[in-house]
C-alpha cells in the first residue's frame, strides 16, 4: 500500500487509499463467502492480521477496480467525510489525520471478521447469481465515463444488519447488509 503518510499522520489521499483497499477485500470476501464464484478461483492473502481471499479472475479484478457490490443481498458501504486533525492539518497545510495506521487496520480486521460471520445466517444461494456495483455519488461529483445512471436497489421487507464501522479520522466507513429471508 502506497499510503500518503508522513510522520504519524495520514493525508486525505492516504485515507481514500485505505477505504479503497478495504472495499477490495470486503467485496472479494462477500463474493467468496456467498459462493458466487468457485472457491478455486480465489487465492489466500494475509491482510489486517487475518487470511482473506481474493479472486484471481481477471474480469472480476478489472470490474472491482471500478468498485462496490450488489448481489442477492444489498451490501451498503457508506463512506462519510470526517474533519481529521484540524491543528495538524493547519500546520501541514493539507487535511491530515493523526490516527495510527495500525489502529485503523485493527478496526478493518474487526469489520472483515464480522463480514465473514454475517454470511452464516444469510439465505443460501442455490441458483446461478451475478452481481453489480451501485455507487451513489453527490450530484456535483465527477464520475467515470464507463458508469451509467441506475435506480437505487431496495429489497422489499428487508432485514438490515449494521456491521462495525471504522474510521481514518478523515473518512468513516459503515457497512450494512440487507437481505430478505426466504419463506
């Protein structure tokens, strides 16, 4: 990870890199845990002090480069801006956080373990499935040309589970899974 990090501080760019890295691992974990791709198409990698699985499929890798996920469940990764360390930001003349990277990674590990545990009570997917990624952006935000407008996905009578959140003190990441129990 090439974090924009100076002595005990993380820049806004570094915080965004941490969030993107988390999304890569979280989405891959959901794809593996929900059985959307064969287990042999994933490789184990150590990250955040735990073993996580990443898809080796080039199409998935390319797709995930462009972000997020929706499958039979709706996984909601909500990123909120935070102020960071205001006095240090003034001193460095850019927005920074003084939160230790090790602490952030411990918080991410806790979320990733919770993602894996959540899978055990979701409905079993016994049919061929696909996934899409939906990104909700502010109206004044530049979006890549490849992205298309889409309506929000909502699961009728959904059960929602709020997972732990983590923060870089510049961005706060909240993860929610919504699912419908099969009768």
